[in-house]
């Protein structure tokens, strides 16, 4: 390249550089594609068999948190129905343990709850609705541990509580509760395990209040 014109040298160098950039791009793209394929395989490995039995089936039994069908750990769906034949619940199982999407409905067919499990442990987003369609609760759970922001509502749509959790499942940050008439019941912040602000009420409802509102706060 010593005898080449400077412009010719620049053209050759540019061409080589472009070739190397293309090779690098193709390498990154192939690695990304491999990762996506691996992810799909992992998802397919936990698919629940398309098998359905009713909850009343006498072949079903449960021992130490594991569901059995004819003495073998059950994989498939268990359903329960109302007298009008509409679905009341549909729960997925894999090797005898709750897995994937779990659903409940009211007798009129409207959705009551959607929860997610992984090997008998709550995971992901959990939502519930009142019979009138109003949101009832929204939880975020990881390996049975509450995380992020949780919200609960009265049947009239008024927010009942707002709770924040850290990654260890401990209350952290803003915590609020309201009466059904929107009056503040408590409003405080938890930082480093200490509470600051207007406590006003205990962190959970009394039994009388639970009966009056119909709220069920099991996470």
C-alpha cells in the first residue's frame, strides 16, 4: 500500500473497517437469537398439560401441599362449577403443585380473581374484582413475598389502602389507609424500620370491619 494514492489508501481502510463492523453486528445478532430460543425452551418446559378434572372427583387427594390424582402427583387443571354450570374456579397444577394462572369467577360469570403461582408459591401480579366490576386488590408478589406497591379498594371504588414493600417483603416507604367516605385513616412513612407520620389505625382491619366490607386481605 506504500505506492497507493492517499485517497485509495483511505478507501481500502474504510472498506476493511466496514467489513469488521458488519462481522461484529452479525455476531451480536446471533448471540441474541440464541438467548431468545433458550428462553422459549424454558417457558415450554413448564407448560401445564391440557387435562381437566373437577374438584369433586374422589380420585383427587392432597398430602403435605401436593395434589395427587389416583395416587400420582397431578399435572393439569382442577375446575369447580356453580349449580348453573358456570366456572367458579380453574387452578393449574404441575407435579402436584400450583403452577401458572389461577382464576376465580362469580356465579354470573364475571371475574373474581387472577393469581399466579410457581411451585406452590405466589408469584407475579395478583388482581381481584368486586362483583360489580370494581377493582378489589392489586398485589405484586415474588416467591410468596410481597414487593412493590399494593393497593386495595372498597366496593364503591374508593381506595382502602396503599402499601409499599421492599425486595425483602418488609413494609418500606409510603403507607396509607382511608375510610369508605375518603377520610384519611392513617398516613405514614416507614424508613429503616421506623414509622413517621399519622398512624391512626393498625396495619390491618379488625374482624368487624372485614365483615362489613367483605374484604379479604390474604396475599
